[in-house]
C-alpha cells in the first residue's frame, strides 16, 4: 500500500491489493477525518492506525463517498467515529450490502471479519463540515453511481473526487449523462490536487486535461455505441473498439482500464438496445 502526503494535513492511501483504490486522511486541530476506507482489512487496519496516531482525539468522522464495497468495507474498524454519507448511500447499503458482502466472503476468506456499518449523519444535495480550521464541502456527484459524493477541502484546495474521477470513467450501474455533468462541474473548482477514486493523485497541471479527456471519452463511446446500434451490429462487435480509439491509455491501473472500457461499451449497448425496443413497442 502506498501512503502519500499531498499537503501539510492531508494523506492519501492507495491500495496495493485492489485496483489502486484510494482513501484519505485529513488532520484538523480538533481531530481527524477519514474519506473512505479500503476493501481488505489488512490495509484498512494500517489506515486506521495511522489516522488514530495523528491526533489525541483520534478519528472523529469517516466520510463514505458511495456505497460500493471497495470504499466502505473498512468502516467497521472506526468504531469511535461517526459515519457521514449521502442519503442514497445508506439506502443502497441497506438494499444491496449484506447480500453482496455474503457473496464476497464466500469468494475471499480475508473478508470474513468484515461487518457493514450504516452511515448515521446523512444529507441530500450538499453539506458543509467545519472542524478544527478545516472546511469540507460535500456535494453529490452522480454518474458512476447515484449516491457518489465529492469532498472538497477548501483551505487545502484538495478534492477527493471518489469514482467520479478515475483513469477511465466507469459507468456500469450508473448514468453517462450524469457522469458528464459531474465532470464538467469539477472544472470550475480552484484545485491544487484531485484524489481519484482509483489511481494516482492528480496535480494542478493535470486536472483540466484529465477532466476534459474523460468528457471526450464519454462523448466518443456514446457516439460509437449509437452507431453500432443504429447499424444493427451485434454486441460482440464492440470487442474491436479498443480504449486508445477513445482517447485513453490501456496501461493505467495495471491494465484494468481496458476491461472497464469494454464493460462500459456493453453496458451502453444494452441500454440503447432496450431503449430502442421500448420506443418501437
């Protein structure tokens, strides 16, 4: 696992076990705030131990940016902290979490001790958290999932973008139009760093180019899939559309991005075919 200090009071942990998923630690004068946890207990324990050492009051809050397993499975280790999330995040954990965790435990023995915790401090739209000289602005940022939020640490000009920003946008289970809107909204923020939900921290000079390339990627895959559907091409024909054709590199996240890209194409194809069938009915 990689630990990186991105400002005087902000640290980012990047998993070495699963898809370079990230979590953050923010030190304030009145305690620590953690943004997301990590999927495997051995890494989340290191994250928790480090965060607790940073301040005598320990971890005050854990912010869950959305309900997906790789961001929430370590929450049970922060027993003294209050969990903050969007209302939709709690609803999705309640609806899908236990069944998904049971399936994951059946496949991965290391997850045997994991227990789900439900967030208790909930909001809709936006929330501002002020603690020990830090202002954290939480805002809904759907697209990857309807419950995604971002966390903007205003004094540090650091944004925890969750899975709204990744080396390649990932849409399965989400919504392309919402993702595009969320990415455009981030272009207006004065930022020094963006912490992606997966992958390396973005520096100021990389932010605009990365956001723009992700928006162009969404435009490109939408156009390509529309053309395939309109021409009556089979679903399998999308296997020939590689990620470089759509403006992204296949080497990021250890090559995982190519699989994410293919999943995006198939997800959009199925959605467009279903919409076309519904219109014809």
